[in-house]
C-alpha cells in the first residue's frame, strides 16, 4: 500500500468559462436590438451554422499551428481544393444527389465530404514533405514558402478547372427550410452545423481520450520531451498536417455548398476570416477556435442585419476588442 | 559614394546589371518610344520603390506584412480624391500626398503597436485581415472612393499628354506631358530609394538587422524591439504611400484593382524575394525582371500554349496559358526561397566572388 496513487490522473486545470460564454452574451445583447423573435432565431441559427463551417476550416489551421508551430498560409488553397473535389464527386454521384430519398442524399453528401477530406489529406502529405519540412522553426520562411505553395495550388486549380465559378447545390433533400414558429432555418445549415459539431466532438475525443491525442497535446506543450521519450515526432507532424488539410477540404465542401458556387479564390478570402477566428480563439487552441468561430459568425450575422455597413469591418472590430481584453486570445496555449 | 550611403553594390556583375537597368530607365522615353514601353518603365520604377520599402520590413527587419499594398492604396487614393475633389492643381496633389501620409502613418502606428508586441507571425495575420477589411471598405464606400469603378481625375496641365514643353522636337523626340510625368515618377523614385538606402545604412538600420538576426539579443543590448519594428513599419508605409501617389499621378486613375488588389501584394512579395531580401538593390533587379517578364513573357507563353494545343497535348495548354504565368512565378518563388535566399543580388555577388 503506497500513500501515493501513481496511476491517478493529474488534477485537471480549472476550466475558464468566461470566454465560452461570450457568444451567449453577444446574443443576449443583440436580441433587444433585433426586436422580433423569429428574426432573431433565424439570424442566430444562420450564425451558428456559419460558425460551425468556419470552425471546421479554422480548427485544422490552429491544430497544425499549435502542434508544429507552422502557420500555413496555404490553408486557403486546401479549402478551395476540397470544394473542387466535391464538384468532381458530384459527377458520378449525380443520381444519388437528385434522388428523392434522404438516405441517398445524405450518403452522397458524406461520400463527397469524405472524398474531399481524403484528397486534401493526401495533398497535405505532399505539401508537408515537399514544402514545409525544409523550413521547420523558421517563421519568416514558412510564411513565404506557404504563400508560394498557395499561389501554385490556386493557379493549378485555375488551370485544371478553368477560371469561371462552378455552380454547386446541396442534394435535393437539403433544399428549402424548416419553419420553427415564424422563424425559417435552412435545412442545409442544420446539416452543416451537425457536421461541424461532429468534427468538434471528434477532435475533442481524439485529443483528450486517445494515445495519439495525448502525444499531440504533449507535443504542443514540449516537443523535445516527446522526442526524448522515443516518439517519432516527425510522423506525428505529418499526420497532424494531413488532418489539418483534410479539415480544410471538409470545410471547403461545406462552404461551397452553402454559397452555391466554387471558385479558386474562395479559399484566399476565407483565410482572412479563418485567421481572425484563430487569433480570437488563441493560436493553437481548438476550444478557443470553436468559441471564436461562433462569436465571429454570430456578430457577422447580427451586424449584417442591424448595420450592413458596419458588418464589413465587424470582424476586425471584434478582433481588436477581444485582444484588448485578452491579448493572447480567448484560450491561449500555455507555454507560448 | 556619399549618395549611396556608403553601400554601393558589391560585385561587378551586380553593378553592371544595376547600371544598365538604371540607365535604361533614365533614358526610357528616348530609348524605347511608344506608350507600352513607357508604361513598363514606369511600372518598374514604382515596383522598385514599393519593393524597396517592403524590403525594409521583410529583408531588414524580418517581419512579414500583408498590408503594404494598403499603404500604396492610401497614397493612391489620397492623390486621386484630392485631385477629384479640388480639381487639377499642385496644391491638391500636395494636400493629397500629405493626407495620404498622415493616414498611412496613423494606420502603421496603430497596427504596429497593436500587433508587434507578440510574435511576428501574429503581425502577418493581423495585417492580412486589416488589409482585406480596408480593401472591402474602399470598394464599398462608393460615395467617397467611387467604389469598384474607382476615380478618374485630371492632373495639372503640365503632366497631360497634350502638353508640349518645347515647340517642335528635341533630337527627334517630342517632349510631351507624358515624358515629364515619367521623369517626375523616375526622379521621385530615385530620390526616395536613396533615402531608404540611407535609412537601412544608418545606425537605426543596423539595429533592425540585429533584431532580424536575434530579437532577444537585440533587446538584451538595450534596443526596444517594439519601437524599432514599429518605426520600420512606419518608414515602409511612407515609402509605399509615396509610390502609390506617384502611380496615381501617372495613371490619372485610382481604383481597387490598381491600388489595393491583393495581387499587387503578391507581386511585391515575389519581387523582393526573387530580387533578394535584405538588399535594397535587389528590389531594382527584381522589379525590372518581374515587370518585363509580366509584359513580354506572357506573349511567349501564349504562343507556347497555342503550340501545345495544336499538338493536342493534354493539360499543357492550360498550364501554359498566359493567365497562368503566376503559376510559374510561384514555383520560381518557392525555389528562390530554398535555393537562393539572397535572390538575384546574392547570386550575382556570388558569381563575382567566385571569379575573383
């Protein structure tokens, strides 16, 4: 009998809940200004769906940054790539897409999402090996070289798919909206929000409940120590980077279907939003990224309704306010 | 060598290239008559200045900004709005330049103080976001900026194409307002380039390089990093603003595409990296190569693309399409970062050192 139980888990750090509550506070403040309940519900639902989609893209970037200390400015190119893969997957799946059956529609959508994730993951592997490996630990070169990579991928997309926008619509079952009282909630947005939540839950589970997740979290805290314990950190890196690229592709499909069109420049435009989200959330933090994405999307929706002109800069203002409050983001990683 | 601040380009190959480029630019209206050639020469001057000011940040201080074109745009819009609102006149130009500089410096100061305290990677992201928001604002506030259409305006009569400095011709060339405009741009670019050269070779410039090499050590030596980085940002912003103002005077027009487009930012990044980071001369060599390639390589690519299409090759026509020239530039850019981090300037110096 020993007095100390060596198998007991470490005491958990206290969860800081204030930042997680900010979306609720924002919603509560916005409510009286919006006035009507149904409009408020519609806006909030739209905001949450948009936030989930942005989260899917941003979580990949923040994960890779937290783990590898690599900020991939080519993330936007992976977003576009994923969306294009979805348009390709549509070709063989056209019948399922149009079919009058929810199961077939969902199946087709899942196949499209999976295809985009797999292809982007594979691309991520090549990208990491060719482009990022030589510049580990050198921020300046990383930024430059990933910018170069994104230019090349974007131009290749133009060369392969042509310079025009490609229209793309969700499967038949996801057209139209649900009516909740007077509020309308688009069906596709519900689906996107569910996918986003699943991704979040999956990430949380993997990071907190599995060996891989343990290693990743350990690598975020102290890379050398993980290596010293005999784990091949470079394999872990390439795995995380592939997951990051796959998440970008997944987010790209969701976003392309949401906007109804795919274009090679969409990734670059989204990258700005994604950066704002991960800065607000705290670089490297998945939970912060989740909160940040919802916050950004909610405010974008409320501002778009209440003061359209303000909506153009609402993200920047939000970022400034958050950083004045918490200079390292909502949930900063320890040790950085 | 006072005028070059004691930092004359080292190596005969590099000197030769720079002398040829500078002479070609100085005599461009006489060597290469024609509107297109003069436009190319003007763009080289503007890009050289823009890239040189960017290099103060990227090459000398080691921080990546994506808002450099925003400052270029501020200068452009400053002159455009002043001339549009007040009518053609030198006073309006002066007012526009001063207003542009004030706005640019305020923005640079705010961004710098706000985001340079943390990691430099943070600065890159914040500048990207701010530049994007600024671009959206400029194209949405159409009552002020003319929106997507931009603003066309009149310049003072001396700079208009219809103006003739002397009746008849000088050595067989008409000295028009266009020629005078070109020399205004050229002279200002040369002067500002020399000022930037002075800045990077001053003790202040040495501190910037120290910060680039080892921020901790620079701080330990007693230099305030945030102050130096922010001041470097402001100097670079002022250079970009001036370049924007000159470009607006040349084009008689300012719009989101010519003044704020993100593709200009990419262009400048490419010019600096291919020309050579950490040496202002690199921006001249890079700008000359880039602009000439942009204007003449595309024609070659068009021919190659058509040829590949005739042969029925797959993919190649798409890859060689003139609009895809950025693809090849992007590849060159990546290769330059890996294999020639000092760019053209570094290569030319190395070849000279090897020959010695």
